[in-house]
C-alpha cells in the first residue's frame, strides 16, 4: 500500500461522522402567497409577518405573558415622561447592533419613529422628536396611553438604511438567503438563534399534492387549503394563544337597507362555506379583551320583511377566498329572494385588502379580528379594533356617532371594571349601527411536527411561533 493511499484512508478515518447535533435543520412553512418584496414597514398581507418577524424586530414585542420587550431599547429608561401620556423617552441599549454587527445609532431610532408616525394612521401627530445622547424624546399632539402597544407592529422596525433594493438590513435572528416568486429561504445569523432550526423555507402552495410531496412542517397558514388527515394524524395539536373572530362588514350607506340586509341574510351558512368552525360570541371582539362581553341582541327578523318587495339595487361582495367562490355565489343566489339588494360576488386579491377594503365604498366583505386581550395593565388592546371604523381610511361609509369619543374615554380609563364597561358601550354602538355582523370565534388549534418539543409564540395577537426558539426532540 503506497503512502498516498494510506494518507487518504487516514483522512477518511479522521473525518467525524455527522451527528444530530451537527445537522443543520430546516423548518418549512406553507403559505398561500409569497411577497414580491420584503418591506417590513408596508407589508400588505398578514402572513407576510410570519416571514418578516424572523428577519426584523419591532420597536416593542408583545410577549405571551402580556409584557412588552424590545431587542434594542433599554426598557429601564424607556418610559412615559408625562402624566397625560403626551411625552415619551425611548433609549437605546448599550452596544445595540444590527444583524451585520454594525452599531445602531440614535438617528436610526429617530428614523424608525418618524416612519411609524408617517405610515401608521392610528398614531397621534408627533410635535417633536429630539435626540439626547442614546435617547429620543417624543412629544405627541394628543394623549396616547397605548403608545408603546401601537409600536408593536413592524411599521416601527429599525432599519440600517431607508434605501434598499430588495430587503433592508434589520436585527432579527435570520437573514434572507434567497427569494423567488414561490419561495423565500432564511439562514440563521450566528449566535442569534437559540433553537435547532438554522434554516427556514417559506413555500407558496395552491394545491395539496405539491405540499404533501415537499413534506412541509407547517400547514397552519395556507388558509384556503384543508390540512389532510395523513398530516394531522402524524402531527401534534397545539393550542394557539390567538383568539380570532370573524364578522361581515356590511357597508351599505342606507341604514334601512343595511338593517334589512343584515337581518335577512342567512349568516349561519357563511362559516360553513369557508370551512370555519366558529363558536358564538356576543359581538365582534374576541373573547377576553375589555368590552367583549357586550349586552347586545340583534333585532328579531320579521319573516314577511325578508320576502316583501323587489330588490332595491345591487351590492358587491368582495371575496378573498378563491376556493370558496363558486359555493358563495350559489348560496347568495339561493338567498336572493330574501335580500333587499342583489349581490354580485367579485374576487379580491388579498394584497388589495388594505386599499380596497378601507376605501369606504359600498361593499360586503368578510373580516377577521384577532388578539388575546393580554396586553400590559396600562394599555389594553381593544381600541385598535375600533379605529378601523372611524379613521380616515376606514371600513365603513360614515363614522358611527359617538364611537370615537367612547373608545377614547375607555382607553384612558384607569379602573379596569369601568374600562370594560366603557368599551362595552362602544362595542354596542358599533353593533347597533348594523355595519358589522358577527359570525363567531374561531377555534385556535394548530398542528406542528410531533418532534418539536418547544413552541414559543411571537405574541398573543398573530399566533405565529418563534421558529428561532423551536427545539427538536431526539426521540
């Protein structure tokens, strides 16, 4: 045996055999849509956040226990500095850095806060933003006790540069490795991922066979696709902390027609068409948040009023669920003799919901509302749901009289019982307007691989798991 062969054999013998500990695990997620651009401040679809939350960090993160945390703010120094919640001080952590290890400057913080106020309409006007060492002093034109909670979205994320071609640098646990119209791949940043998955792949699927062939791990957010039994039987069922309700927005300007439409529509048929398992709740607010248990009962329907007279016009029903389009059209055709308006079902790309859904034009549209009601003691989350009904780009034609004043009174009420009562009053005002027709609360069970032994939720609003913290069992 010559020396070259001996050297080769020796090198083979010295090469370590891969073990479970050295395997670079990949977690694969199925989605219905893949964003064309990763824009953390202007993402158009809710599931985009599942991708973005692993690459970027919001100003504040709502933890599952209701506390607020921050990846780059020193929460011992970040606080409200006035009793009327008009002034706030936000301070950077010492040595705070982006994912490329470059230093975060207070100017980056200023740019993030300014951008949040420019984009996010539910924030009050900012009258001053003054830098002071590692801190930013923010003065508001109106009191806002929910200010920090309203900065838990990625609209307030901090970026290294405001100019970028595809994906800006943030400070999340992963970076974007590749991107196409059907797939986005993320790779862990060394030292920032505490879990076992060093890669994440988000795939776009429109049918079950392709998802089955790829053996994806997470089916929970391909919302038009029923998870096959062959998958659910081998996965574990986990209760998500998200409480989610569904309701119809009936944006018919004429109050009389709106009331008749809501009363005569066979609402019980709608969840079945969309394969939703819903349980009854009194209104549209998810169970558990202030004001959810409203004392409201819809006016009983007079059967004669649902068959009297000819149709008095037409209304669009915008449908963002293409899998249910035919069945929805057939059901509304069956119900046509009962309804005061003819219904034209039109498809809606989910990417258009933020623009078309909030354009105040007459329409009917299915909307989901989710939260947990476990925000911090000082700033409950209920107010954010009502703002969609009275801000300038809103879901309905005209604001409900007294709604905004009732919500603001509830938001600043320090007594929990009184706060709940005031939100209930606002809830009742909105339900009585007829603009919203509650359908029920969605079950919160999700399926995950049976070998995943640790699931930590990103917050108690979205119901997305922190893949960077997931652990895998070896048995």
